[in-house]
C-alpha cells in the first residue's frame, strides 16, 4: 500500500474519532471518553502527518511539540475552572493566528509557481485564512481581556461604530480580492492580515461581558473555519474535516446561545447587539430599606420544613469554588427526603455549559440538572429556591424593562417560588450592570457572604436542627 493511501486511511480513522468524540461530549456520563477519543484522533492525525514526504526536517517540529506540550501541561494543572472561559478564548486566538502564519508560509512557497500558473483554489483559501484567522486572533484576545478584567466588560460603543466596522470589513474584502488577482505580491497578504486583526478588535470590543458566552462560541467556530481553510491551502484532508466539525458545532452552539439570550445571530456576526442599550444606574436608593437579609440558621429552618428545593448555580458559585459544598448540601437534603433539583440557565457563568461542567465535576447526578425551559413552569410549586451566585439570569428586568441591556433575555422565573434565598457577597450588579428587583421582592431573602462559606454554614445549621 502506498504511503499516500496509508496517510488518508489514518486521516479517515482520526476523523471518525473526532465525530464520535463530539457526539459523546454531549453527555456528562460519556464526556470523558469523548474527550479521550478526540485526543486520540488528533494524535493519529499528527503522527500520520509527520510521515508526509514534504517534511524536510524534524528539528523545529520537535522543538514546537516540546514547547507546546510543556505549556499545555502547565495550563491543564494551573488553570482554575473559573478561568476556563479565558483559556478557551486564548486557545481560539492561537488557532486563528496559526492559520494566518501557515497560510502565509504556504504563499511564500507558492509565489514562484504563480509566476507561471495560479492555483486559484489555493489562493482563495490563503486569503480566507488571513481574514478569518486574523479576526479570530484579535477578537479572542479582546474577549480574554474582557473576561480577565484587563479591558472593561461594558460594551464600548461610539457614534458611527457600525460604519467603521463596515469600512474596515470592506477594506479587508477589497484587499482579499486584490490578493487573489495579484497573488505574487506577498505584502498584500500581510497588510490584509493586519486589517483583519483590526476588524476583530472592532467586532468584539462593542460587546458587553454579559454576552461573552455567545462571543466565545462564535469565535470557536471562527477558529475551526480558519483551520478548515488552511486545510485547503495544505491539501490536508484531516485538517479540512476537523476544522469543519469545529466550525459547524460552534455555529450550532452560537445559535443555541442566541436563542437562550433572545439575541439575533446577525447582530452577533456584525458585533454589538443592536442599538446602544440604556443602562439603569443605581443611585443608592434602589435597594435602600427594601432588602431582607437572613442568616444560615433561618434558611436551615426553611429547608427543614421544605419538600421541594431548587438550587440555581451562577458565576459567584464558580468563583467561590463552592460546587463540592453545594453537592454536600444536596446530599444532606436528599437524605432527609427533600426533592432537590438544579436549574441551569444556558448562559449562566461565562461560557456555554459552565455550570454543567462544575456540577459534573462535583458528581451531581445528571438527571437532577434541569434546563430552563423544563423547570420554569414548576417554580410556583417549589418551596425554596437557593440562588448561589447567579444574578442576570434571574433578573425580572429582562421581562419588564424594554430599555434594559438584558431586555428580552429568557430568565429563570425563580420569583414564582414560595421563598427565594439569594447567596451573594453584596448587592453589586452582574455583568449587565443593572440592579436586580428580585433582591427586594417580598418572597426574597438575602444571605450575604461567600458562596462556599454560606453554604457550609447552612449545612452546619441543618445538622444542628
């Protein structure tokens, strides 16, 4: 069997493993196996590629593998679950810039051939890699900055910002067309890459922190599309397939996130969700004299007579690393015959599935996790809802204030329960920057404190009751 046939067979096996791995990632019970199969598929693809006849030297490849492996191991050990969205953003960005550099290197090698005959499929793929890869890199690092706090989480809008994006976008398209017409001019490629980097900044900077889950999903799809385009440049089948899988799954996830936030995919693609939202400003009187604070002992008394409890996890729980303590509370309540479920909002946290991953890590039974559409109609029959570190996803302003930044976003209707206990460090606003009327509702009690410590105190009080 010829080497080319063996390589294509290895790529086919790797592609099958990618597809099966993605399928198994859809359920927590099989996610670990799915992750392993995806990694195995990538290992097969990488090893097969190393046998390509066009490789002239392995020294730099070995150096790259060594450096990348060391960095990957360090990140895997050091990165906390709360920082996982930032890591995903960075990895998306690296995927984008890798596509830019690989396509640029391929262009350098092909320019002598273009003096005689131009391969337009290759040229178009190179140009496409520059545009999408550049946008992915700069956009991902802007998203990283917003999530990490280096850049303001607020939507940065200014008069004429949409016009600026259109002009920069048209410039990128124009340079791309010219690059296809004159592929022997390498400088055009790098100018195009620079303009694409600028476009990525303009597309993501207007988007606020509350909408970062959608942005991360979209940029993830961009990184896959850029990789697929690079596959066409290199005539590498497995890169085309794997990039297409990432791009398609990212787009599907983005659409799911948009639906969950009542957003338009068109608005996401053009950066900045609609017109500039008018944020409510807390003048200090919004909560004054209206908040009812409680204690762990009082909450324990409520739970002692409850028959149904719903726990709503949020980013505050993730920051406090309270998922294992929440599991202990769940087990204690369940042992007393109380029906306990978890209400999961699709965009709770800072990335899609953030809460699902945290709760799975704490070994919470998957059948106890209920999606928003499934659980919303049952809240009126719930005795106690415990909101641990969630804010915007429970904010009634999404339904009552059309001028709010979260207007129209579906929320968890926790206010319909008999009693709501909100665990929160303070009354500070969530990512959207608006106050939450839930905190002053008649049936709401505020348990101020760290999500982990407050839950531990509740457990201790329950054991003493």
